[in-house]
């Protein structure tokens, strides 16, 4: 513990750990990281499993360790010793959304989306979630309904107003269109030039191939590294949050992140239902949820609990269906079988 020495100093619970990553990658102050709990040889008595951290992902999302106390760059060795502020601390968090002091909650973003480690969407309470203790305007623009438009080469992005943008600002692509001709690649991109008040150009393409046409996406833009003072909640694991990009043609074999909240990118027309195959969990009381962020045309997202290839202890309860409009959602809890906690909007239980 690093106790406050003055009434203006917040209390931080700090720990020195080893952060692993790709050489030259920059991890900004306030970025959330998670423990590598299976570090080393499986059968070894390995104390380093409590000292090894890595970028938040959809596989370590229930092992939240804390946030970085300062910005670091991964050296050529692939690891660096860092100080993290653990749950219970009042410290700076890296933002992916605006904040209002002592209002709502923001949760660390896991991998599978751009901006992993930043706090920008609401998740469950607990480890990995924070209550902002400062009002901050963090983003220049936020489009989370899937209506952002990328050019066919993935370099040009149409925005509503770039007057406050500057070359070098960061564009976080959270999720996007995925069809036979190309898929949007979530990640952090840098603005290389600004064409006019509604058009910017990225330094690298945000699609994996040259698409036949434009591609839609969800994104936000920020300058530097906006942070806010916040209380890192402790207790049960929140499971973090992530974003899902449904393929236009549908996918009946999609296995989601276990625990936490998955935001489903919208603004596309599905060729068939997007089936989310939810297998058995291993943690009693574990919560999970799926929230549609923009309209899904022609078909819907379905949380399928009768999953081929998985044994569901006790049998599956009814699946959640008809999630096809913005804010449609299904919330579930595991107690040996999946039970529906609640449905929002047009979501139904089959």
C-alpha cells in the first residue's frame, strides 16, 4: 500500500509486476492489464503467476490485475517491470469515453476490439470496473452504432466533424463489417492527414483486404492519452467488456468471451441469424451479457444455449432470440445451467 501523505493525495494500492508484450509496443498510463495465471509449466509451483501481467484479452478477462501507473514501452526482450495500481486504488484510468464525476461506471476493454485496456463502456461491477471521480471530455467523436464508413482501401474514414482533429490523433476502431470481400480490423490507428471537415486518412489500412466497396464500423477518436481519476472497484471479477463483429453472412459457430459483457456491432445486414454458442461455465454465479449496439438488418443475434459439442450440466434453458435493434440485450447467470436474468428491448426467450 502507498498511503496518502496529504489530504490532496489519493490512496493507491501498488505492486511491481512484469509486463509481457511485443517489442516497441507502447502501453499508456492508466491502461488495464490482466494476470498471466498459467505462466510457466503447468505442474510447477510457480509464484511468478502472481507477478506476470499482459494485455487484457478475451481469455484472461477474469484475471484483472490493475492499471499501469505510468506509460511504458516494451523493450526488445519482450518484457518490462512496471508498477500497477490494484483494485481498491484511486488512480488515473485511460479513457475511451467522456466521464462525469461519481456517475455510472466504466469497464476495461478486453482484446478482440481496438483500444484494449482502455475504459470506455459499461460492464458489470467488480474487478476491472471503475467509478470516475473526475469529469473529463476525453473523446473528440464517438460512433458506436456501426454507421462509420471506411473507404474500400480502409484508409479513408468519413467523420461528422474533424475541425478539432490533428494529425497524429488516435482513431480506435472497435468493430466493423465483415463480408466475403474484406473485414474491418479492430485496433488503434493514427491520423496521417485531414482532407476536409468530414474526411480523414489513416496511416494504415483498417481492412484486411481491399474490399469491393466501403465498409461500416464503430469507432472513437482522441488526442494524446486522456485519463481521469477513478476508483478501481474490488470484489468479484467483472469479466471486462469486448466488442463482437458479426459476419454479414452469419456464423453458427461463434464462441464468445466467457463472462463480462459483449457488445455486438450493428449497422449491417445479416445473411442469417448470428448464433452465439454459449458453452457451460466453470464458475458459479458467473454473469455474462450481450448488447446490440446498432440495427441488424434481415436477421438477428441469438444466444444459443443448446450447443453442439458442449455438455451443458443440467440441460440448457431457453435461448435468447430476436436481438436485432440497438440496445436489445440478454443477461444470463451460471448456476449449473444458464439462467436468463433479463431481456431488454425486443429480445425474447424461445
